[in-house]
C-alpha cells in the first residue's frame, strides 16, 4: 500500500512538470492557433538564462545569499523571455498571419533550432546547476497510519507548490483582468475580438510572454532536479502526448492530462514494467494518447470542431 | 418616427471599388449616412452588401475610394482602429466568444475603456475595483435593455440562436458606438424573434441616438424600420432613397424579381 502510494505521488509530481510544459503549448495554441513546437526550446533557453545569471550575479557582486541571487536571476531570465516573445511576434508571427497551420508549425520548428543554438552560444553548452536551495532529503509521512510510512521527496513537494501557485496566478489573470478577458476573446474569435478594439498583435505578444514565464518556471524546477542541459529541450516531446490527451484547447485539460500521463508512466513502469521488460515509461504516454485519439479525436477536454460542409 | 432629428452626414462613402483577384465585389459605390438615421443596405445574394460593411469596418481595404467618418478620411484602417473611432458591428454568422458567459462577452466590449493597472485588476483592489464596477453597471444596463437578465452567467454557446444574436448586439453596444453596423441582424430568426430585434434596433436608435447601418434580406423589415435605403446588385449601386422611392424604382424591382427581356 505504502509503495503504491509512493509511486502514485511520484507520478503526480512528474506529471505536474509535464502539465507546465503542456500549459505553454495550450496557451499559445488557443490564442493564436499556432502549435508552438519551440516550447521545449523555450524551457531550455529560460533555464540556461536563469542558471547562468545566478552564477554571474554571485561571481560579480560577491552576493552569497542564494535566494536573493536566484530571485534576481529569475526576474532577469523573465525579462529575457519577454524579449524573446516580442521578437518572435515582431519578426516571425506578424508576417505569417492567416497562413496555413503547417507553415506556422514549420516556423516554430525553425525557432526551436534557433533558440537551442542561440542559448548555447550565449550561455554555454555545459551542464549547469540551478540551486534554489531545495532540500534534498525525503520526508517521512503517515508513519502512524500504516506500516513503513510514506516516503515523499521534499523537493517534489515544493515544486508542486510552485506549480500550483503559478496555475492559481494564471487563473486570476485570465478570469479577473480585462487583459485576461481579451485573451479569452481572441482565443475564441479573432475577427470579433478585433471588431471591439482588441489589438491582436499585442495580445499575441502577451500570450508568448505568459508562455515564456511558464517555460521559465518549468525550466527552473526541472533544471534544479536534473541540471540544466541540452536534453531539457527534449522534455517538450514528453509533453506532446499530454497535449493530445488533454486537448489542445483546454487549460484544465493540459493540467489534468499532465497528471494522468505522469501517474500512468510511473505506475506502468513499476507494476507492468517487470512483465513486459523495462523502458515502458518511454512509450507508455504515446500509446495512452493514441488510445484516447481513437475515441476522442479532440482530446479528453478539447473543443469539438464542427465544420459546415 | 417623423419627429426624428436626422443630422449631418456622419459617414461618407465615396467611389469605393473592391476586387478579390479578378472578382469585382464592389464597383464605384458612393453613399452617405446621416447622424441618427437607420440606413439599410439591401440587395440580392452576392450583391456585395457584406463586402461594403467590411470596408467600412476596416476588415477589407478597398482598392479605390475613401470613407470619411465625421469628416475624417481613412483608407488604411484595421478593425481595431475603427472600433476606437466609435464604429461597432455585429456579425452575420455569429462570432461570439462561445466559452465565455453572456456577461463576460458583453464586458469585452468595454475593454477599450478599462485603464487600470493589470496587477490591481487581478487583486481587485482600489481604483481597479471601482472601475470594474462602473463598467459592470453599464453592462448590466445593456443586459436589462436587451432583456437577457436570466442568462447573465450562461455560456453563450448554450443559448438559442435568437438570444445569441442579442448578445452580439449587446457586445457592440458596450462600446458606446456612434455608428452601429449590423450584418443581417435578423437572418435565420422566426417572426417573433424578428419583431424583438426590430424593437431593439429602433430603441437603440431612439434612446442612444446611435446611427445604424444595417444589411437585411427581409424587405418588409427594411421598409418598416429604415429611414433610407441603398440598393446594391452585382457590386453596383442601383438605387438610393427612402423606402418608398426604392420600392418603386424599376431597376430595383427587376433586380429582385428578374425581368423578361
């Protein structure tokens, strides 16, 4: 029982990170109809920026307070992501309005490689550490409830807390502010949004900024767990089945989809893995997503698109 | 309606020509719209009515001609700038924000006027809260006016068609426009819904003094509520005048009924 719960919780924690990356996909797709392949590259770029800024700040100023240095690095990296968002909109997307989805996808594929390269040129291509002072030792819970208790990583708990706070902030932003309302409006109907004076270009910059911040948080957490390295970019591919599962147009879908995939991966690895041989973790998510596609092509929570024939 | 104070020219359309590749949608169209009037644009299918409206709305940029709004000429405008100038519109095929509630849909129409800081808005404090309440009050007035109080919190996607059309109108009204462009506000409605919509259009025109430009298929509706009518056929203007004049115009009659040559 304890072991099952531990696996389950481990899966939820891993799923939370998938959710964050998937959220980045969904935000941009909803608002602009662009499937942003570069989300993973943005995670890597943001994490690299933050890791290096933190390093440079401590080296240059002799600041030894880890938290302050990281906070400044976070803000600076956020500013870098805003600049990336603005440049992407200004230099690429603005000129591709009303193009085919495939064209836009190819454009973001280009951005992916460009960002991967640029990030390593500016920030270097070694493995860097983001040390935000996460406690590494696990926590023993519910020892009195059942035998052996429950071993939970403190690091994962804090990561989950940060993710939840981010989602709460985004919800507040989307539901309570006029900009959030405008974002939702643009997501539903471009032309109507323009007709009431909502500037599409500015909205797209904002949504890329938000996706950039989401990427930064994901990169920060992932980077502090695994180190900041090139493979972070591939993390995005692990989140693709999440997006398919949850539906490309649904924010709750991205979050729940991430959790389902995270839990599914861990449980299948631990309980099915021994029978079918290892490595199930790698393809399980894709199979799960494919099965969902068979029954619900729009994903679990996605909008059903009905076209007039 | 005889006591209506129809004012000066508010919208002046001059020599507009619009083509999509080789297809001429509009050829040399000129007409004007006076303040406070209800101006109808009619014509058979494919006559270019919606194209005309889209030119005024800045969705299309005509190859030739100018459009002047309150004396100011514009030729390279997008819809957003047109909205800022005080021209709002509704859509022929509903273009509402389906996932949002009726209230939120109409609130988006106030977006141009909301000025407070986004952080204050998110936390709902201080001046942001006051501002939100002011706009909310205005939107409530519109909701009362359109008699959709009961559906305030309903996602618009779930409403029947006739009510969705009202929400579309409400969103446009929330901009407090000088000119309201209505693209077939009564298309697909039953008789009762049409009567309601007619009443709302007349009331908007009457109470707020809003100038209305509307496209409509239903001739009886047009004759009932409009002050003057422009008739288009194959992208050309074939008639312009009061409903009475237009009705007796032989060219208009042949365009609608066909003539034997």
